């Protein structure tokens, strides 16, 4: 069991580095408390790898990838809309409303379960469970995912303390949108060239819109400062 735990931990930890799960985790950590996100990741990892062990060790089945990918894509598009509406609900950066922890926890768990079903990490766990102690594989895979995504949570929490709330909400909604579009066109529909074209176009459009908004904000601040300096009181 110890050998199976260590092998699974190492395999899953390495597989998760740079994977979409880390980006998803960082996206949540940009906006929410680290312990809420980490709790959701832990529960989701426990569930996903429990399914993997069951499939690999006890059933020897495969999962229907395209229906799961389609469901994940729809979920992330809904998360994008939800996050955008949260960011628009406040009047300024300090008053942006953040969802309650119980709703965030459910969102993290559901999005991770959908994103990981059929992913390479889950397939690796299925393969490991077919030849090793199932309990060790389950424990090691869960710990490996939590540790890898903990790195992303630390990065997101650091950015959360340094960037304005409204900017973080907009960034998170754009990332969720990109995740959803990529899963829809690539994994669900099998149209990778279209997925690349759509996600790159949306990303560039979002960057362009952000630069235009930043430029307008700076121009307004400069104009306001000029009016203040030219007013009779300042003279």
C-alpha cells in the first residue's frame, strides 16, 4: 500500500503541473479564500480518484469522454457568466460582492469533477489501480492533486492581495470562458483548429478591451487632475 501511495502521489503531482486543473484552481483562488478552494479541491480529488480506482480495479470500464467534456464546457461557460455578474454587482473595487463559501465550495467541486473525468490524470489513476493496491492509489492520487493544486492556490492568493477585486473578477470570468470554449470545441466536438482559433480570438479581444479600458481610465484621471490643478482653490 505504501508503494502504491508514493507512486500515485508522484505520478499525479507531476501530471498536474501545468495542467488545466492548476489554472482552474488559481482562477478560483484569485477571488475566494484559499481554505475554501483547497477544501473543494480535496473533496473533488477524493471523488474523482475514487471513481478512477473503482473503474480501474473493480470494473475495468471506460468513460464516455465527449458527453462528459460537453457537460464540463457548459458548466465553465455558466461559471463565466456567474463570475462576470458578481464582478458587475458592485459599485467599485472595494464593494465587489463575493459568493458565499458554500456556493464557492459547490462550484469548485462540480467544476473539478467534470474537468477531471476522462483527463490524463484520471486515466493514469485507472491504470495504476489495475496493477497496484487500490487504497494506496486512491490516497496517493488524492494527495498528489491537492499538493499540486495547492501551489496554484498560493499563486492565486498572492495575486489576490496585490490586484483590485474588480480586475480579478473580470480576469476569472475570462479564464472560465476560455476553459469552456476550449472544452466545447476541442474535447466535446473534436474541432481542435476551431478551438484554437476561438480561444485565441477571445483572449486577444479581452486583452484589447482591457487595454482600451485602462487607457480611458488613465485619460479620465489625467483630465480630473488637470481640472483640480487649474481650479481657483489650487491657485
